[in-house]
């Protein structure tokens, strides 16, 4: 969500001349918090013509000088605030005007942001992205896998919805919440654990695949929504698909 603005309020006070030419010295502040607004682009304008420009500093201060006296307005813009435009002010030759320019902000809805990322050809060929698009299971992309920086597969799976990890026969095992059997695990299209009530003599969870090789994970609780080509006799206990890097 981005912040945009609306207009402004400005207080003008005429003070004795302290600058060699007619000028406006002032501050830009937040209309609600009254905190300084830095990096605001402030302009002194005469109708559509810009006479002078300045950028507010960390204290919200700015200084604008006009070549001639006259009737001007202040305009200010800043990311996160709406454009502000002051009432008219009179600049008299040789005099300085102090100005406090208030900028207000409000939340506005913006169009959803879509990020396009390059697709892995191997995962594309296996239907990973199409299933991700339809949301038929729970997914973890390669980027998410690497961000987790998990040392064991059990730790990686633990962060997925409905997955339960517990110690069984002196080693970590994966279950799904509400089930009392083990899910099938399919690695690159090949079933490496049939699942069901017993795992003997299945390979230990930690030894199935090196963590650095994993580029995608799909989890289907109770087998619901799992691709038909990967559904086996114990799919009712759930199916986990693991895809490795092929680059």
C-alpha cells in the first residue's frame, strides 16, 4: 500500500528582512504528527511558472529566493504525501517571509503488484508451476527453501501447513496433523517412501536428498489434489513431492 496526498495548509508570517533579496524561508511538516518532512521538493510558483526550487532538509527546512517581488504560491511534493499547494503570499522587495507548510497523507488502494520471475524448465515440465497456480496443495519454492537455510529435511517440512514432525525409533519422521500413518514421498517423480503404517525398511528422512539440491516441494494432505501420476496405495496418508535442481 502506498501513501499519497492531498493538499496543505500554510501559515505565513512577515518578518523583518534578514536576507539580501525577497525570499521565503520555512519548514515542511506532517499535518498530523507535526514532525519535519525531509526530502520534499518545494517550488515557488507564479501561476504555471516555477520561479525557484529547493529540497527540505532533515529538519524540514527550505529557502527560496525570487528575483522580483510579487504574488506567489508554494507547491510541495514528496513520495508518501499528496501534492500541497499554499495560499497566495506577497513577496515585498528586500523582505523575507517565514512559512510553515503542512502536508497530509492518507492510505489509498493501488493495483496489485505482479512480479514475474524466471521459471525453471525442469519444474515447468513437471507441472509444478501449474499446480502452484491452481493452489491444489501447499508449495515451497526453491527460493523459499534457500531462505529457510534448514540443515535437515525434517526442519524444512516442519514449517509447512499441517505438517507434524516427531521422533520415531530414534529418528525424525513426518506426519500430517490428524493422521496416524506416514505420507508417501516422491523424489523427482520416483517414489522413495511408500508411506502407510510402517516405514521398514525405508531410508531415513534425513538421507533422502541433500538439502542443497532441493528446488521445490509440494505437500498434499490425505492425497487430496495430488497429481494422479504420483498417487500410490498409501496416498490416503498424504503425498509429498520433492523436486531437485536440474541446471
